[in-house]
């Protein structure tokens, strides 16, 4: 008797919480909410840092919390808490109701939760299958050792992080789902120095739902890649600024599409009135060679999900087809406020954020050209082999740092150059992507926005932009 | 569970696990925030959050750590156990100890703690601010990024040798970013952020006025020709640059080989003798001030650059020991203890030496670029290499007129920038990240579309 009482008064992970969740939702609907959503998570994370030939940091963490969202009309109130007792959750519902100042007597109907969709069944063993800290440490030390290729390398770092997140999602439309998500990333960084010259190199790799992936990581290959990049850039001159054609490499080159265009296709941007594409559905917004996709279903990709943070299975959304805008990325609030159907893209960093429309695996589809075709077509320009981060301003202008760049002269790659920044505006640059390569590849990353930092994949084949402003010195 | 109870629970659980040496940092917060969209409440948010970070030392004096939001009796026990396991992988190459200053008295500073005004009042204030901002100019069509929040939090540090510190405070923030549109022109956007101890302390009118003036001043824009220009950095933009390259003063970064400085850089001349830079977390204008750092070391004012020369580095306990000095109150609490500045204060030294004092942003009639705000710092700064290439908002002053600059970047090297400071204006301005006067730098590269 005592045991069942305890269970019914607190969320217990791995157990059926249906009665308690229904009670909380009934409570919110009874107080006049149009819609009640409960998101609960339990996390178990760890990270390890190797510097030179030592492990210098091991940081485990764990936690749990709930985010409760109440809608009334198009307004929403969101309350997060670490208190997962019935009392704590009901108090959060009351707080959200009070914030929204709900006073009318109109009551929505809640018919109870649907059958539980449990996406976690085959994933409960993951926690025992991921590499141990000992195993991670050994491999990271091997990777930093592999970076020690000459005495110009003055700093070597290898880092690993693992996030295991167990979620329960329930809402007054009957949604009741649970899942376990596993994300692992590993990164390598070096700084090279020779007299007054300095350069750096870095690469990051990541996966979702693949406990064995870190064991399969080819650290030698990655170390060679990072080392070569830093050596190539060590004596590079600063690039001359100006307007020029550029070729952007595949994989992380896709960060520009993600930042400069992808964000403008999220319904949160329509809600704010900050996207130039708001009324452009079925109109041409890009060169006809461009087809762009956002999806959450590629197995193992960093942005893939079994179910989004609002309980919807992710779909494959063709955003742009042959240059024509076909779809926006939408979540529940986006559908309510803009009319664009949900795409399984409601995402959040953790329980303390309300979900928002966010990208998952976002990429430009492959074309028919080889990388050489693209470079050969340029008499003077820039090849951006590796991109750093970037940002997009409130009115759509973007800028991105080029981590590893090479001048193109007469259709050939020539000397390495540093200090380049690509500057432009999505609306103007998208029509200038005139050639897409046939070598689509994806790369993992983290995207920060309104609902926090989420795991994403960016990607593209090699692409040619006919003209863009390159910042330099 | 309150901070005293947490300390008791940790003591009990540590005894049970035979852990003799431990410390912890905890924070408890309640936050409330609102956003509006054309007069309507858009999202109203409240959160209650607690975070506990525990470090333990094992018998080999190696440190392990765990962080959790589960501050229950079982959560604390689990955290101690995990930290103990993690200590097997503690850094053998660099030890960590308690700060020798963790029990030193803390400098008294008046704590301005406010009571919550509540979501309804926050909403009313923000709605009014949005309306006023939109009405301030016909071109301002919306305020797409806006928010008003208030936070109440408590922070605690304690260790097994009896150190115990805690403080609680309140803070409120308002941000308004307007979007202006005119026919046949690109939309322009700018904004303002204001902080206060509570919502009633925020100067909302000043925030509206600043957001409006900034946005309107960018309506007439033009691209700029790529070239080298005389630059005037606004206080905010100069502080952004100094913070971005603060690894020059950071002992942790020096040890890790990612700083432009080295252990012998104290005394190195970086700039004109007219330049002084301090880190002053306790400054009366710093609303976010904290009286102690993650290791319990008291916060204090520290001179980083004195008359153009590096005077001090910022330290944690372990970096201070390596440098044979004392901790400076700039540590975090982590498996590898981070070090970061609190609040930068830039000053002109008493003797003005070789400055071109005719350069004043409000009176100078020659050609120069005024950099109001630097963007994309995370992408455009290579702190370990000293280089930067950053987009900015600003104006070109030419022939007595000023025009907003469209899509441009400023690029250079931090050491070059500091060496080429040609004037430091007399009047300082308070920003959300520190205090600085306007700073003039000769010959920096600007890339534009023209």
C-alpha cells in the first residue's frame, strides 16, 4: 500500500506514470487551460578532457526536471521545476494558469492519454553499452598522442561528451510517449606555432543512438586531418578582402545554409516577422540547382530523433525543391500561430526550455558536379575547406569565419589564406548557389536558439557561390 | 533543502563513504520572464532551479567531481559516490586544493535585494514599453526581440574544513530590439539592454529611447569601401574586444598554451602609457557582482594593465600556486577549474602622454568609422592567435555627415590594436559588461560591399 502511494505521488522513470500524468492534465484543463503539455526528463551525462598526455577533467552529471506548458488561445505559459512530486507538478500547473490570467469558464475536453508509445524499449541497455570512463580516457590519450607529429604542435586536446536523456511527454490531446536518447561527441584541437606564426585546427564528430560509435572512431585518421589543417594554415597570409566567387566544402560547409537560410524557415521567425521568406511559399527563393532538406530520421545522425519533444515522430521535410520554397519547419506553437503544419521539429535543450521549431539534420541535396568541376569554373576566388562558426543578425545578414581557406587561381587551388569571413544575406546569396557537387556529407554540430542548445547535423555537397563578400585585411 | 541542510547531508554522506575532504558549490534560483508580440503576451515563463556541484579528494589527493539538480538525500549520496569514482581519473599532473582565502572575510557591499513584482506587472511594463517603442518612429514596425525578467537566487560555497559562504540577490533585465522598415530599403534592427536589481530599478524609458535612437540612426545606410580607417570604438565595443582577448591576462589560458601571454609577460608593454585596465567585480555599478568565486575566494579589484603594461594575471587556487601568488577570486568550480574575468573597467591614466586629444567622437570632423557594436564574437575571434574579423554595427563619419554602414567587418590583431590606440576619451560610460571611455585606434581594416 505504501509503495503504491509513493509511486502515484511522484514521477518514477521506467514505470507507468499514466494515472499521475492524467491527473495533472485534468487539473490544468479543469482550471480553464486550452492545452496542457508535460515534458519530464532524467539525464545522465559525462565528459572527459585529455590535454597533451594527461586526462585533465572528468565531469559526470545527472539531473531531472519537468517543464509544463499551458496554452490559452495563442498565449502560452511555461513553468519548469526540479520537483517531480504530484504536489510540485500541480503547483507548476497552477503557476502557469495564474500567469496566463485564465478566468473564463470555457472548458476543453480531455479524454485521457492514448496508449503509451514507448520508444525506449530497445534503448534501456544503452547505459551499459556506452564506453566506460576508463575506455574513453585511454582512447582520448591515444588520439592526443597521435597529434604529436612535430615540435610545432604546442597544444593538443581531445574531448569527449556523452548525454543520455530519458524523456516522458504527455499532453491533453492524448499524446503519451517516452524515449531514451543518446548523443556522443568527440573533438580534437591543436595549436601550432613557429616563431611569430600561429594556427589552429579542430574537428568534431558525433552520433546519436549508437553506443558503440566512439569505439569505432578512427582517431588516427582524425588526428592526421587536424594536424594537416594546422600545418597548412601555419604560414598562411591574410586573405585580401573583396567580392569573389567561392567554393564551400561539403560536411560542415553546410553551416552557412543552416544559419543563413535554415533559421529563416523556422516558424518562430514567422511569428516574430523576421524572415524575408514568410510569404514566399511555392515561390523561387534559390537557384534551381538547390534542393534543401530538414529531417530527423537518418539513422545515427546527430540531429535524429525517434520522437520530438512534443511527442510527434519527426518527418522528412523538403524545404526547398529546385529553388522553390516548399515548407517551413514547425512545432506546436508554430502551427497554432502561423498555420504551418507541425513537422516533428519541436525541440528543446532540456526541461527548462519550452519547445520551439528547430532544425534537425539539415542539408543541401547532392547535385551532379564533381568538386573539380566547381573549382575549375573559377578563375579567381576562394575555396573554403573548413568553416568556423558564424551568426545571423536580426535582419538576416550573416557572417562566417573560414577556418581553412585556399585561393583559387585559373581553376586550381593555390596558397592557403587565413582571416577570411564570408558576409552576406540569405535572400541574396541563395540565388547565387549555381553549382552543387555530388559528394554530400553531413557533420554534427550544436545549434543555439530560442529553446537552448540542441544537437543538429549540417551538411551539403561542395557548392559554388557565384559572388559573395569576403572579409579580410 | 536549504544550504545548511545540504552541508549537513554532505557531511553525513561523506563520513559514510569515508571521504575526508570535500567542497561544494550550490545555486538556487527562481526566475520569471515575459515576452510580448504587438501588445499580446507571447510567452510567460517561470522556473525554479537548483544545481549542486560536489568535489571530493581521494586518498591519493586526486579530485573527482559531480554536478546534479537532484538535491535530495539520495541525490547527494549518488553525487558523492560518482565524484569518488571520478577521482580515480583525477589530474595527476596538476593538483587542486582548497583556496587559502576561502575563510577570509568578505568585503562588505550593500546587498540590494528586491522583492518580485510578479508576472502581471512584468507583462504590463513590457507591453507599455513595446507600444512606446513602436510609436517612437513611423519606421519602427515591430519589436521582434523583447523580454523582461526578474531573477532571485542564492549561491553557496562550503568545504570540509569549515568554510561556508552564501549570498542571495535579485536581478532584473530588459531587452528591446526594434525592427524598422522603409520602402525600397532593407529592414534595419538595433536595440538596448538594461539591468537593475529589480524590475522597478530598470530605466525603461532610457531603454526605449536608446533602442529607438539606435534603430532610427541606421535607417539611412550605405556600403563602405574596403580600406584601412581611423576607428572610434564605443565603450561597449571596446569592452567586447577586451573580454574576447582576456586570455592575455588569464593564468589558466597561459598554462594551457592558448594565451598570447606567457608566465614572463608581467611588465610587457601592450599599449600607450595612458591605458589602465582593471577587473573590478565588486564595482558599485556592477549589478551582477558576486562577493566570492567558485572556490570561495573573495572577489576583488585587480589591475590588469597599468600604464600600458601587464600588471597582473587572474587566477584560481591552482594557477596561483603554480605562479607562486595568491588566488584572485576568478575561479569557477569544475573538474578542471576555469578562470574568467568579472567586470572590466577601462580608464585613462592620470598622465595623458602621447594621446591625440582632438579625437572626440562628438566633435571630430575628419573621416572615421564609429563601431557601435561588434557581433559574432564566438566565430570571428581567434584568441590563441590574437586575430579577429568581426561584423559590426556602426557609422562612417565623413565631411561632417554620418551614415550607417551596411554589412561590414573589422579585422586585425589585438596586439596591433592595443599598440595603435591614439586616444582615450576622458568620459567613461557604464555598460552591462563593464565601464570604458571611447577608444580611438588608427589604421584598422574594414571590409565592405562598396
